[in-house]
C-alpha cells in the first residue's frame, strides 16, 4: 500500500502538525518501504478533541447500530485480507502464509465476535429495586505494539466501539502501515467521523501525549512492563483508568504422564511462531528430570526444522537484544543445543532459532522476556517443584500444561499464577479473556471480559 502522509482525524486524512517523519523498514532486506508522519502533542490534541466531540453521539447510538458498523468492519477486513497480509509481511517480516492465517485472519474473527457482543450484551439489567446500566467510559487512548499489529488494534478498538466509546489510536512506529489500512477499513465500514482517529508517531512523544491527555478517560496499552509502569503511574496521578497487557515468561509444564513427543513438538512451534515475538509464548519448557535428556533431543530436532521457516525479528535493535540474551545464557552456564547468537543470514534482522538446555530457574534467560525465537528447557524433580518453578517469575500471562488425563492437567493449571493456560494443546478461543497476573498487566482483552474494560457502571434505585 501507499503510505498516507497525514493523520486520520475526524473522518479524514489531515496534514500533520510537524514535518518530521518515520521511515518504515522491511526487516527482511533492510530497505525503506515507506514513511509516515511523526505525530506531535498537537496532533494528539486534535485527535482527542475529535473523539471527545464525537463521543455523545456514538454513546447514544443504539447497540444494534454499533453492531452493524462492526459487522461492516469485519467484512471490509475480510475482503482486504490479502492486502493486509502483504502489508504486515512487508513491515514486520512475517512469512506470508503466517500473515494470511494469523495477522490478517484472526482480526476478522475478533471483529466479528464484537459485532455479535454489541448486539447481545446486557447493557441494562434489573437488580432488586435497582436498574443497573453499563455505560461507555468515554474517550479511549489505545497504544498498540508491532508484534501483532492488526490483531492488537482490533482487540482494543472493536470492544471500545462496541461499548460506545470513541478512540484515538497510536500504533507502533515499526508497523504503522497496517494501522493506516485499518483506518481506511473503518472509513469504508461507515463508522461516523471522529469515532476512530489515528495518530502515528513515536512512543515518547505521541504515545506519552496521548497517555497524559486530560480528555482521555482510559488508556489501553500493550507493550513492555517498563513502559506499562510509567503509563500506570501517569494514569494513577490523574485517577484515570488503564488496561495494561504487558510482558510474559510463560511456562510449558509437561507432567510425567504427558505425551512427551507431542508436548515438546507443539511447545517448540509455539516459541518459534512469529519469530518468537509473542508475549504469551511458552518460552520455558519444564520437563521431569527422568525424561529431560529425551525432551532436549526432541526439542533440538524440532527446532532445527525452523531454520529457514521463520522470518526476522522486527528491527536491528530487537535483533541485537535477542542475541545479547543468547550470549548471556551461555555466559551463565546454559548449553546451546540448536542455534546461537550468530546471524543465519548476511542481510536482514534474522536470529537463529535457539534452544538452551541445562537452564536453571534463576538464570537471566529463565527470568526475563527475550521476545525472540529462544527456548529454555528446565528440569524439575516432582510436580510441586514444577509448580514452584513455573510460578517463580514476576510474570503471569499465559502457559500450558500437558498430562495423560485432562483432569490432572486442569488441577495443576488451577494452581498456576497466570491468566490463561492451554490444556494439552487447547485451541485459540477469540471469546476467552486474555490478560495477566502479577507484572503481566491489569485487565483483560477479548470476549465479554474485554468489552467490560470499556464500560462503567451506574445504578438507579426505585
């Protein structure tokens, strides 16, 4: 697609307040494929004023009509699926087949789910002698990451619109072209002017201005825990609501009764998906000590097949960051069985799929989020030891448990300090709430729980 040279504000593309731009680089060949405006506080203010002016009318719009606009948005996204996939591949580097299935396909499901929820959700209920109303929070500032550029946008904007909120979106600077495509889709779907607004720019400038703006009622942010803390502190000072989806260091717990070959194969695939750039990736594989060597051998064989099947990481900074973690793992005594810090290609931001054995729970690679195709395999002595290790990080976003009997896996999963757990390879569910415990965040996305983040409660007594 051809990049827009302005901001999408009040239903139209408008010139940016400043002249600075951001280059969009293809991480496969390191070539510039476009540029977008670097938004300023002035651009953010114009977008927020537009959203504020549009809020009363959109909030008063019947849920059925909001549902109709979301249905139209779903249809537009589905019709433009190939263009979306090609754009994501160009600016993120994901293989085209993955972009088509996941980056372009999942947002269609999520948008459709919110079209249905907007039409069926109980925005009003009787409780004794009271009538309880669920009303939109107001203007939402949505700040999204680059790793799943369209999914993260839809997971915030769709429930906000379903609730009756208006939105200002600040997408990641590495993947702004996908966000511009989404703005085009919003317009094509007939969403009224001002209900959705887009400002491209850098996080410390446009993102900070959006989080601090006094007319933003809720900030929904997905990204690093460090930035989430700053946004939370800013919002707390203004007594402003936040929804924060932050980092993860999820455990893939393989219990002794599990099908080891299947659990290891699926676990490796989970870590390598999207070049490891997934906050919920199961980057710690916990294996019973008596089957550890077998698991390492299986994981090495599985990971070796991904050498030419995954794309690069998003940029040079991320590539160097991941390599630094690999080097630290070696320095702290872990053993590389596949991969390593050396680049597999001369051009592009590629990182070798890497598997570490002999990882202990306090090592840096077992505690910190790497955000690359790196798997750490840890041994445990018994199930209590496995539980202690699994819960032994500051994060609690996702995870997996494998066992011969589903009931055994469920009993273990109920004791994990994490927001979402897949049992024996459970499938993705766009209606299931997603979000974390501990420093993995505050609030939930997807389904009815995601919708409730954008609502506030009022009761009338009779």
